[in-house]
C-alpha cells in the first residue's frame, strides 16, 4: 500500500478517535469487577429486586442470512408471546453491523440488541457503546466457560453467547470419496478435479479474507498478538510478518500460481459452486451447514483440515458470537432478557437444528453428525483476540491478501501490513 494512502487513513482514524468515549453516561456500566448478581432473577437494572417496567417495544439486529434470520424471528416471536413486548427484527449483515451501530446508537436510532463476534467487544467497550449484560450468576453458569470469557472485558460480562465456531473442511463425498491425509495431498487432488473451463474446482477457500487465511499463517507459527500466562494480549508484539506467517502466505500464493484457487473467489462464489456440486472441498464454518446440507444431502461430509508441510495442523480462528446490549437502550434490563431468551438451552438447540451453528452451552440438546468435524477442528483453533487493537488488524491484512493474490513478495507485503497496524495502534494509544 502506498504511504500516501496510509497517511490519509491515519488522518481519518485520528478524526474518528475524537468520538471515542462520547457514549452515554456510565449509568449502565459498573466500576466493580463483575455484573453478575445473586438474586436469581434481576440485577442492577432492577433496583431492590423490582423488575423495571416493560417497554412497549425493542429492536434487534439479526444477521441477514436466510436460515439464521428465520430462526431468530421464531425465537423472538416466542419472547413476544411470553412478555407482551413487541420486537422489531431488522435484517443486517453481521459484518456490517458494527459500523452502522457506531453511527446509529449515539443518534438514538440504533437497536437495543445486536449480534456480533467476540473480537468486536474491545472496540465497542472502548467507545462506551454497549452495556453490561444484566444476568444472574446461576444463568451465567449454564453457558460454556470459554464462551462467557470471550464476551468478558475487565471482569464484566457484556454479551449472551449464542454460538461457538471455527472453520473446518466441507467435502462432497461424490467427488472426494476418500479424504487426503496431508495438505499437499489435498492440493494434488484439487489439481486433478479442477477444470476451470467448466467452473469445476477441487478445493476452494476465501483466500482474500484474513479470517480464512489465518489457518495457514497460524499453522506455520504466525500469530496476531502474544499472550501472557493469564491470557492478556500484548498488542506491542505482533507476529504477522514472522517466518511462519510469511511461509503461510507464500503457500496461499502458490495456490493461485498453480491454478487451484481463482484470484477472485469470495463467499458467494464458493457457496454457489459447492452447492451446485462443482467443488470437491471448501473451507467454511457452521454458518454454512444448513445451506450445504440441504444442497448435498448424504453426500456432504465435514472433517478437520489435514496437516501442513511442517506436520502441524492448520489453526482456524475460534470465535464466539452473541447478543450485545446497546448502552443507549432505554431498557437494558429487558434488552438483556431478550438476549437471554435467545440463548436458552432450548433456543440454542432450535438454532442449531435450523442453522447448524454450534451452541455455546453444554445443555443444548443437539444431534447432528456434522458437529464432530467442527469439534475436532476446534482442538487446534486459536481464539481471536478481543482487545480493541484487534480492530486495527483486519484492514491492513485484507490489503496484504490482495497484494498476495497479485504475486507481490509475501515478506514485503506482511512487513508493510504490520507497519500499518503498528501505526494505527499507536494512534489509539
């Protein structure tokens, strides 16, 4: 990326940080180390044990995915019947919610509840955009500990976890009756199955998307930030241009050169070709399971990615997605109740049945043969950092992957990306 563009972006960022901390008064936030209460029913939003008056309505932003949105609409309908509160469910692509929320919430036109991955938490809390989840200790204990931890910042729980996720290898059994034992075997099979004239491919993944490329970077020893023994991240130690990261990016670049992966592949193209039976193997997450299963039926399989050339397994990002409460909501208590309703054991079991996304609580009753592949892959997954500095990583790395697809030198690409990330973080600090 040209330095003039970097300078311009830094100036834009400098203007943006002026609004940081300009959220509502901290009435919804706490100075102690937890927002969990022990009355078993209400918390700080319900003074002296009294439940706050019900609002006439609430608004929630749900991910704009056919299966996910339909499932949330059904669960919201149940909440409306139980509480009498009217809930507006607005479809918004999850990836686009954060920017819109940062603009709409302070303006008073934002939703009461949004659906986001845990790595956005640091950015939202730094801007005072979200309120602590109002939840009792007994309810909180019903979720998986790692899921709650991912949505916790400075000892305060900010979200109700709905799903835990990582990517894995989907495959079409008709085209791939026997799984490759190594990644190089996978590449060789992909070359055999690829016929670009007919839009047929052996293997596809989103090679321009940092989230989907990280399994290669991490598998060879790259990392985003180091962590200490207590799990605290050090944003001053970035490993995205070390030897392992360069090796991972170089391998991805070789897939373009070998004709295995087209330089323009994106999620829509990948999903369309795989459901049409034109791709042997793809990398994706549980969010695609319902679509893939409906299209391929018994021909669909899910397995962990095979080992890389160094003998190590690829390392997908492990993520938690959940419901966050707007600090600008006029009823954070009932917004929290809605978030908790959407994440009960029954709700998560229903959501899994409709979408294939792995529940964030162990008491959710699920029975699906595809879950095992994701759970096995989760053993090598690495949690995405949830500190505010993580927000400065995505843009430079996305740019780096564009240059990688164009054949630029991976070391130079990553050196420049890390330099840019460091510049953004310094502006934050």
